[in-house]
């Protein structure tokens, strides 16, 4: 019983460790890069628009 499980598990590990690039992997990295670039650009736009207002508001805070 343990031998069958070991063979099955080793086949799965070998399959995913040595998996050649195929249709399952294609495009996922490009899609992730596009999302990261979009979110970074959005963050820069928000900082560019609201950054001075946020800094002015932070400077005017008075702690009692």
C-alpha cells in the first residue's frame, strides 16, 4: 500500500518539477505584469493628484 502511494506521489512530483512550458502556463506571467503595471500607474496617479493635499493636511495636524 505504501509503495503504491510512494510511486503515485513521486510521479506527481516529477511531473510538476519537470513540466515543460505548455498552453496552461502561457500568458499568465504577461497578465500579471500588466496588472502590476496598471496598479502601479494608478497608485502614482492617486499620489500625484492627492499627494500635496495629504501632505498639507498632515502638516496642519496639531496634537494636544
